[in-house]
């Protein structure tokens, strides 16, 4: 696919509610990740150096979407989309794990950082610049830009802008800055076809319809990723829950255990959690590590102290544990490594355990 010229791209938009930017009273937008400052005079950040670890705000773990804009021209994508990107767009993005704000808990979101940049706008000569680093002191995309392109042609499917804009037209520091993210119209169409929700093509884009070549690319790409389809689940089905119950020999669901769980952890259970509460003590879960994890009795389950409560329910001989997120509709599964003290996502749903 590389080398094909004239790929048509347009800027995208998504929900105003963002996962790594907070709206506060005094400031319009506040990024939750702190960027390195490159200029002491104007405090301009290093917009190409991604903060590490990269955090997502608490309680912003949106469900139902798989792709959403991240700060400064990057993207958050689901595990499924990362697999799609790996096949169709190799080397166009770099990926980072993300963490729940202020914690060592990984989230199910990947930060996708476009590797290719494009200049799609230039600020007016009249805009004041920093005497030290020459960055504009403000750069409102409407009035203070000489030009600003929402549609471009290039040889890549994902690109972010070199230039940046500010929400405030007098001082960028009063709010925050942003960069454009371009996706090819063929990729936007493909995402729609595979039901990956969360972003839209700019409504003012002049690329309204796909060309024949673009349609062909979409068809070809669909067949290239077709083998992914079967092993990726989006929906919690009764069938999947029943498979889970069979795999863990759960014959009946006792309400007593469910009530105990709700009282102890102050969390309302969902259908999957109900089943987890009823797994018999002593059963083993093997996720391919040295030693299997053994289910503890519910009285010994522990919750993390973080705002995203994870429940440890199975332990190994070395002090590591398996945890699930009871507030996640898919009950994502985590692994806690006692040496590094890091929580790592192992399955986007505990139901996937029964796939093998
Ligand atoms: Zn400066």
C-alpha cells in the first residue's frame, strides 16, 4: 500500500467530551497530561514529545466507541482497531499504552501517534511571536490564520498537522492548543463499515464521495482484515455468558453471593459479574503464565483503592493476582504484578477466557 500517491484526507471531529482534556471553570480546556516546556519565555510545550505515562481522565472510559481524538493531533483506539491499523497501515502510527489518571492501571485504549506530519495552515504575519522561540503567542484558526486547509492529498492515511491553533485569540495559555488530525476518506469509510464508532469526517470537507479506486481499497482492506472479525467480540451476548458459566461449572447463580458482593464493594453487579461471584473457590485460571491463578472465596476478594475499582478474585503463589473491572460492561480482566506494582490489561472481557 505504501507509495500510493494522492490519498485524499480530511480533518475529523468527535464528541466534545474528551478523554484526556478536562473542561474547568477558569480554563476552557485543560490537558491532563503535562508536556515538557521548551521555552521559558512563552512556556510553549514540546508538542511532539508524548508525556509518559500517558493518562486518561477518570470516569472517561467511554463504551460503545472505538476511536476518539486525543490531545494534540493523536488518537485513542481500541485493541481491535490497533489490529486493523497494524495490518492496513503499518508504520503510520506509533502506539503507547494508556493509564487511568494518577495510577498504574492500564486502560483498554491505545494512544496512536501519527508518524507523518503535514503543514495545513500558517498564522498571519501580524500575529505576535515569542522573542525567544518565535512561536505565535496566539493562533485562532479563524481570524489569525493566513490559510487553513481541511482537505489535503498525501501518500498516507493518517497524518497530524505540524501547525497548531489556540482557542483563545489573545493568549494561547488562557485555554489550550490543538492540532488537526487527518484521516483518509477511504479509512473513514472503512471504519464505518466495520462499525468502529467515535469520529466523523469534517462536515465541510469537499470529499463527499469515494472514488472508484478508494472503494476498491475499502473492499480489499475488508478482505485483508476479515480474519480478525471472528475473534473480536463487541457485544456481550447471552451465548457468551452461558459459555462462560459452562467453562467454570456455574450451575446456579446464588443471589446471596451477589448481594454480598454489592454490599462489600458498593457496586451494582452486571450479568457477567453475577457469574463471576458464583465461580467456585479453588478453580484455576491459566492465562499462560508460570503458575495458574486460583479463585479465592468471595470473602477474600479485594478491591483496589483507585477510583476505577478493580476486584482481585484470583491469586497465584507469588503474590500476583487477577482482577476484573466490575463497572465495565465487558468486565475487562487485569493482571497485577507484585514486583512492578503495575496493573496490566490482559483481556478486554473476562468472557474471552473461554475462547481457547
Ligand atoms: Zn517562546
